[in-house]
């Protein structure tokens, strides 16, 4: 249940991390949700003095005894040191079935959504026996360049999303709710002042001089990670400070190949669900809620 | 209460420099839980442990290993790590300006409002006006607290916003993926789907959507905290749908009926 444990679980899951239904009018479209974002950082690991990979364990603050997951509960602090316990089952029952469907309520021009709202990207892959309704929704969203807007509850959190289509694939961006966004007034930005026209004209000239038709992906490279990896490879070649563990590919530590997993879900579906999809669904249903959970950081030695 | 600036810098473009202060444009509203020990209801402690011996390793003895290949890590000293970090700077370099609808929504990450520095608020508002006039946003690069960022500089309601963008390595694009397999929809289905999309067409109105789940969980916690036993709803299954064309037809009818009711 602590956050770190959950994250490891998420990284290792081969199937969709959530399965559900899009409601388009009265049409139901079963889909699996896959993240479109991954970490660009070089995977880091805590090592002990002799180079042994370390694991995180949880202990009682009172007795210092190691705690198995079943001896840990989730609590909300209503006042100092007073907690209300909340179980997975309660959180589940607070989300009625219909709130878990992605019910497309509005279709908007995607360019009209202020970018301040966008948070994370996901792909939706078709599930179930028929891809007919999925392909129809994708075709129509692509043709009209519209985004379907919906809210739905997934694993202990409600999301506001915009569903669009690209290359025949449905994608979803999670968005912030309005009360999660501050206004200039909330921040206390000063009153607008009218700038002298010549100042504005000067900036217009600068903009026109440096105008460019589009964003280039070359500008979006993560140089820090690239440099870190270069240094890691150099030291590896010199056989300096290299630690070989007995972890295998596909274990919790091996980052999954997101593109390969997605490809598998999107192509060659002959009416039969791939095994990982079913397993993923069941797994997701059993998995604890991914709520922001804090573990006391005070180390007791 | 006015928010506190998280950083100060200058937007640099051509020979111009505009001093600004950064403020987070988002407010964290998530419900934060703590992990407690069941029997004592005290917060738990966590330690890094050598899994072979069960021994706890104090944090000052922990080293960082970076993955070179599966199962192989290379240790880096804090000095070596420092080498890979960029030089600190107060300059937000604006490299060029692209049409404001050119940046795909998949790149946007965290938004910050920029405030003018008292020393030169004229340039700030002139730049905001110029960006709105040209309908463009600037591509920005900067280093903030030893971290490199790329972002988009936009004007919104007369104020400047700097939205960080995700790195290319962090994003899987739809173009890297195969089109889903299956029969293409026929003309009749397409036409009806388009009608349904048209009937539900709207302006983006974020105020129409509330995080109702968050509100329900908070209410539940409050009730439980004051000693009540709140009743929970019973979960029900939804019905199966009919054929695609029938469902579309019924949907369009339903939307139209509700529209007519609203008008009447």
C-alpha cells in the first residue's frame, strides 16, 4: 500500500492498468487504458556499502517490528494524531458503477481547451470481442477533430479526461479540475497595465523574427538523462563500480517496453482476448487503490 | 492570501530581457492518506534493508546505482552525479515562436503563472499583448534548481504562463503505434455517429465538471470521524447494449428530446 510498493507494481504490469467502458450515447465500448508517458530517467537503485541492492521495508514505530501488508491500514488525519480509517471496500462503494464508465458528455474543439488543463496522456486499446464501435468512435473523432469530455472514477480517484483520436487510435489526456487551477487573482498577480504601443510593436517584431511553423522534437530531448547514461556506460566499459545483481528482465526492476505492450493490444485481434489482458483486468480489480499515501519519513535507528 | 513565488528569472529573446517571477498555477486538492500500523494506529516507519541479511542500512551509507542493462548497475559518487547536472542560471531562453495551436496536448506538463517584476512590468504586459496578437507561443528552455526544463510561453487573459513540457523520451506518440485492426465503419454508421457528436457539441466548459468522488470521500471521512456510520450506495450493473446502429439512433433521439425539453 505505501506509494513505492504501488509504483513498482505499476511498472511491472504487462496488461492495461485499467479496463472499463466508454459510453458514447447508448453505445458501450470496452477499452483498456495504457499510459502514454514513461520515465526518461535512468533507473536508479539504492545499494548497500558492499553493493547489495537494498529493499524498502516497513516497521512499527512503536516496537520496530517489521510489518506485513495486512498489518497496515489507510488513515486520514482529521486532527493531530487522530485518524479516520478508510478501507479499499469503502472507497470502492463510494464510486457507484455508473461513475466508473467514461460517459462522453460533451464534444469540444480540442484546440479550445486551454493547455493549462492537460496533465497526463493515455492510450485506449479496444477490448472484448468486437472492435466495431471502437473504430467508429475513433473515425468520427478524427474526422471532426473533436475531443469527447468525460469524468470517471479509476482506482480511488476521479479523472476529467479529453478523448481524441489519432492514427485510428483513441487517446485520452487527463485534465485538472477547475478548482485545481489557480486564477491570476488567487495568486495575487498585479492589475494589468496597458503597455505603450511601441513596446508591444517591438515584441511583435521579435516574435515575427523568430517565428517558426512547428515545434521540433529535437528541442525536447532530455540532455541530463543522456549525460547520465553516457557516464554510466563509460564506467561500465572501464569495469569501474559495476554491480551485477541476479534480477532478471521482466522482474519488477526491468522497465517494461510500453510500445511493445501497446502494439500487442492494438493489432491482430481475432476476437480473442490476449491472456495478459484478462489477467490485467482481474489484477487491477484486486489491486489496492492508488491514493496518495504517505509513509512517515522519520527514520528510527 | 497571495501565493509565494517559487523562482525568479528573466525571459530572454533576441536582445530583450523581461524579468519575471514564477508561481505554480495548480493547487493540490487530492485527499492525502497516511499508512498506519493496524494495531497501534501509529504511522509506520520505513527503512532500506539488505534483503540477504535483513539488516537496516542507514541513509548515509546508501549509494546510488544506475542501470546500465537489466540486472547491471553502476555506482556513481555524489561528485560524479553533480557533473551531469547543468549550470544554474536565471535565464529562460525563448528560442522561437510557433503557432499556438501547433503544440500537441501530449507535451504539456505543469503550468506556472509568471508575474512581472516590479522593476519592469511594462515589458511583461507588452510581451503578453504581442503573443496574443500574433497567436503564437514561445518555446522556452531554462535551468531551475539544477534541473533542465523545456516549456511553452503563452499569454492567457493578458498574463503570461509558462507550461513545462514533457521530454520526447517520456512520450509515446500515436504515430509509433499500429492502427487497430478491424473492419472500417460503413457510411450509415459514420453518418449517425457524426449526428450524435454534433448533437453533443459544446464549448469547453470546465465548470460543468466537478470532482464528485473527492467530495463524496471527504464527506464520508467527516461523517465517520464524527462517529456516524455513513450508508454506502449499493453497486449495480449496467445493461448490455443493442446493435450499433440501433443504439446510435436511440442515443440521438434521447439527446434531441432532452434538448427540446430544455428549450420548452
